[in-house]
C-alpha cells in the first residue's frame, strides 16, 4: 500500500529530518502503531 506524498503534511506519521529540514526517514503507519504500542505498554495505567 503506497500512499501519495502530500506536500502540506510530508510526515503524517512522524519521521526524521536533518538540520536543513530534508527528510531522512519517514515512518509508515505500521511503524507508528508499533512505537505507540511500546510506549503504551511501558507507561500504561497502573492497577
């Protein structure tokens, strides 16, 4: 599934840029979901 590039929102799921604003790595939806799952597991509600 390839998404089209949107110049108004070039990194919809986050990514890495250099100091000049050039995109080095753009995260996919799956990569973002995996990262959020790790954060939620680490900082989830304590019972």
